[in-house]
C-alpha cells in the first residue's frame, strides 16, 4: 500500500479517500451527568424488560465517578487526533461522530451529514474485534440511522490485528512492565519472575463468541481467536524487548446476564486469585479489548481488579489503552485509505501482525449473527438488503457490491 506518512499535494497519483466524502466515528456512547445515567442504561437495555431499580443499581458504577462515563471525552480526543492526522497527510475530509446509546445519536449525525451534502461515508467503529455486540449490532444501528436517507456507508475492516493498534498496546505494556520491574521497587533483571501479562477484554455469552468472526475460526469463535492473536504478538514483542520470557493470559471482565447463561471465562478477579495461588507476585493488566478507557476499564480494572490485587498482595499495574497513540491513529487512517482503494476497485496489500487475519471489508453471511432476531437487517454486509430509494439500490446491487466482497 502507498505510504502516505508524508503530506502530499492532491493529484491524480494520490486519489486519497475518494469516493468517500466524509468519515464518521461510530461509538457506544455514555452519560455525562448523573441524571443521564438511568436514561442511558435504558437505551442500552431496551427491549429486555429490566426494571428501573436494577438499572439504578448498575448505574452505581457511574455515580461513583460523578455520573460521567469517560467514553465521550475519549471520542472527542480521538476525533481531534484523526483530524490532525488527516490534515498532516493533506486529506481534507470532514469527520463526524455518532453514538449508539447517547448523544450525539447516530440518527442525528447522519441527518446532519446528508443535510451537509455528503452521500458516501466511511464509518470508523470504536471496536476492534468481531462479535455481535462489537460489530453486527453497530451495523444494525447504522441501518436504522440511515433510514430514509440517500447515503451509502462502508466501514473499516476490523483493526485489532493492525500493526498500529498492536504497537500502541505493546508500548503501553512495556511501560507498565518497566514500573513493576524498576530496580528501586525490587524488580529488574535480577529480581523476581518476569511480570505476568494479563490481557483483558469484555466477556460475552459463549454462544455469541462461538459464532463471531468470519470463517475459518476455532470452536471458541473469532472473538476469542482475534484477541489471542493480539495477546500472543504483544507477549512476543515484550519478551523480545525486555530479554525476559513473559507469559500472557487472556481473561474477561464485565460479565452480565443470568447465572444460567454461560459467558466467556475466566473473570479477571478469579484469574488474579489463581495467579496468587501459583506464587505469581507481579501482574500487568492490559485492556486490549478496549481502544480507550471505558467504564469497564476505570471501574472493572482500575477499581475492582486493583482492589482484588491489593487483597492478594499482588504488585499490579494497569497498562494504558491505545487511546490517541500516534501509531494507532495513523493505522486507522492507513486503513481508511486502504478501504477507499478497495471501493475504487484498486489492488491493495493489507498488512496484519503475525498470526492475525485480514477481516472482510463487507461482513460475510452468518458472521456474528443476531441470535435474538436473525432477520434484523444491517449495513456493510455482503447480505445487506438494498434500501428502497437509497443510493445503493438505485445503482443496482451488482454495481454497488462490485469489488467489495473480497474478504482479503
């Protein structure tokens, strides 16, 4: 793929992000004041019949942080970083932002996009892995958001195996290892065993995990496979950099749902207890399942898991998320340029980490199914039905999908 790291004047040689005329950052959303907590949770759990009293109990995590989730501020920072990276490369494309569950809502964002004259949009979803809740559900919300609007939407391929994402997380883990192995703190090459690397992501029901991601996939499913690939590569890089053989484990947090429903395990707190029983004394928690400091990070890890570690006498440091790390942001722009080239039917050379997979540009049928409502439509899929009156349906399915079905 062409290297656009240096600003280049627009020319026929560098078509840039055409045919897209706007980018939209698509995120989960979160409350920004105490009186928004319950309405936000009602949006998240709509249709599940959860009583308000239970939502207020769940909302206690937010109230402990002033009723404000960090996620919207993280999105504002990422928007600013994307704007800077695009400007540096001479890519003059507007960047919008819309959320699934709180303001600014996706529907409002797309109405504004269309009112501003944009008709071909590239979505950057703030989730790096394939699963129903981290991919398909966003695509369903995009379908709803563009209802009645003349606009066509594509998305970036899943970017967890992108070198920029992995470089950002590796750098964060190395910094955390450095804190634990500082000779002044009893560490260093001659100290105790190398810090154990514990990679954390959001738990999901096992039935959801097993159907996640495009085939081929293991029995555990693509959600687990892709996380393991990232964890293994970071562990390898950290060991090479430190000259010490670190071990890495994949664990989960934020389980919800009835106890009778199987979810991915082990829970991070249970795993910390198991490590302490093994005699492990130093742990780095690396939240590779999150691109920024969500509530699951600042509460489930920084609060609960750190309390567990303290009770067990473990020396524990939480590594930073990718956030606005330059390698991560530059990688997103690289992927946007790659997706634009695919839309123009130009050859591309996708790059992923060793052991990683190049995900599909348009999700394949049966990937990350909606187990509750299998017929619910979603955008950005090979089997996405055409909307009456939409740009895609007016162009014809053959032309609209031409050159965009290639998974690799």
